[in-house]
C-alpha cells in the first residue's frame, strides 16, 4: 500500500474498509472525517472517480470492490453537553 494522503485520514479510511470487509451488510459508520464521508457517499452513488483516481486510490478502489458502507458525519472535539443540545 502506498500512502500519499494525510495519515489520520488514511487511518479513518482503513477503518471504514475494515468495517466493509468484516461487518454485516448494512453496517453504518460514524466519522468526523468529511473526506471519508464524502468519498463513501460518492462511491455508493457510483460517481467516485475523484477518489478512485486521486490520493489513496488503492484504498478507495478496495472499498469500491467490497462495497462502501453508509458513513454518517459527526462534528469532532465536542463534549457531551454540546452533542445533546
């Protein structure tokens, strides 16, 4: 694997790939990475060429093969009180 992107984003993308490979179909991932959320949305819609031909294309390609799960975005660095408002 050739890692060209930001290490933290690659880690999140690899985690989504792991879920896609090991969890039941219909699993939902929650992430604070808009890169991962938007990329999975694009793959699921069949229009992910930007991701398949860009940085981390090998991971995006593997995710396309196994099927990208639904990924929901949540903001990061918020405490409990900010989330329950």
